[in-house]
C-alpha cells in the first residue's frame, strides 16, 4: 500500500479507505502474498477491469476532443505542464 500511495500521490490512510471501498464494490480483491505473509497483493476483479476499460475509453475520447479543439501542439503542452505539476507535488 505504501508503494501504491506514493504512485498515486495519496497518503496511506486515504488510499486504504479508497481501496476498502473498492473491495466493498467488488472492483478489486486482496490476497495474502504466499511468499511473504506481511504483504497483501491486490488484483482487479472482472468488474473492476470492465470499469477500467470504460473509463479508459472515456478518457481517450476526451483527449481526442481536446486535440480536435486545440490541436496537437497545445495538447502536448498541456500534458507537459500537467506532468510537471504532478512531478513537483511528489
């Protein structure tokens, strides 16, 4: 959970609450690591994978709309600025 919290820029308690809710909604499930009982592995359920696919499709559609509206150059600049902003908050 610590590695995931760092990757998604959330503190550990907030991430734990989010994951607990995702488990309750049957989007992910946890399994104890058979090699290291101190670790818990997390996997997407079929329902979670379907939601991920739908959200990825929506995100790609939104990106295509932005490119159509503002062009490749402005879209790439926006991505660069957002990546920089995210990088500065870690």
